[in-house]
């Protein structure tokens, strides 16, 4: 309980500071765009590189990873299916699918893992799976959806190598797999730059709330409500069914996978939406509502399975 509340409190405070900055116009009319570009092109790639370069990649190979991957695919797949039927467009559907399944495993997942699950490393498989698998695929789809259909095939195949987030992740995985040790003079500046990522994302998100209408209304009402329902209820339910019914997990292991699946949509999804200029309101509203909804959901899960 303490971990759930403390994790949300930290996020709420930083977002609140961003909102106040936006209300006062202290960063100018382009403050949000600058923070978004800083996070997407500089800070986040540095953060992902330093995290993955020092990560133990073997930690991702487990039954818990399979549950995470399958529940992620289930939630995202439902949104994609509805998006195709309703013709929401490739970019918008991709952002909505991410909001339905991409959990806040970093700045919220770690404190909850510490206080609720008792071990911060338990969130590592989810974090690595999202960084290595989900993010490059999703951003490649967003890149390709913006490409001219007549672009050469070789240029389209090299799309991931032109995306800073994907490049940072792949470079980090390469260094970790090779066993190379990054010298301190190289790693320390990258770590310092990477530390700007989460605050920049949260501040930009807070600024985006200025002058916005109530979430879950307008043209994006149905995609938002669907993504929030899938993220808050659908994904943890799928994780529980798979973990207990298919893989036979129980006790702490069952609690682990269900709690991590119930985490809300990650704030960096708003950065992706803003960077590509697609589904910004969908991402903003989905993140906000899923964050609010996840509080009672996590409390109930901890009480029932804990």
C-alpha cells in the first residue's frame, strides 16, 4: 500500500510542477515541445543505453516474461482489432495499443516493486521486454506510417536505425551482450544526460494539461475509454489467467506478474505521440485516466493475492 501511494505521489508532484510552469508561461509557448524533443532525441536514448548496457539480459528469459509478453499482446491485439474495424488509422491505433499494454515499469514500477513485491529486480523483465521488444517495433510502425509509399525498400528496412530511441536501446543491448565495460568518463556523462529523461517527460505532460478539456471526451472518447479499460482491467486479468491457469504460478510469483501488468500506461508514450504528431490527446487522456484507475486496482490486487 505504501509503495503504491508513494510511487503515485512522486509522479503527481512533478506533473503538478509542469502544470504550474505551463499556467505561468515560464518556459514560453514552445516549452512543451522543447522538453519533448529533449526527452525523445537526447535524454531518453541516453537513459535506455546506460540502463541496458549494464543490464543482465538473462533475467528476461523466464515464465514471467512469457506471461508479460502474452498479456501485452492480448491487450494490444484487442485495441488493434477494434482500431482496424473502426478505421482509427495506423498511427492513432498504434498509440492506443501502446496505451493499452505498455506499463509504467520505470519511475512507478520500481518503487511499487520495492514496497509491494519486496524486490526492485522483479520489474526488470518487464522493463527489458518493453525496451528491447515493444518500443523498437512500435516506433518503427509509427515511422513507416509517415513514410512515402514510394520510398525505396532499403530505406524503409533501415527505419529503426534512424530512430534515437531504438538506436539507444539496440546499442545498449549490444554492449551488454558483448560483455564490454564502459569507462567511467564515457558512462558518467551519459548517465547525467539520461537522468533528465523522466523529469522532462513528466514536466511536458503536466504542461500539456493546461487548458485541456476533461479527459475521456471529444473525438477520442471511445479510443481512450477502450485503452483505459484494457490497461486497468484487461491486461492484469489476462496476466492472472495465463499465470495461474497456463503456467501454474502461485503465491509471490503470481502476485508479481499481476501487479506489474496492472501498472498504468507509461508517461513516455505521450512523448512518442507528441514527437510523431499523432494521437496526442489519446495518449495524454489514457495515461492520466489509467494512472488514476490503477490505484484502486493495485490496492485490490495486493489485498487479494498478497
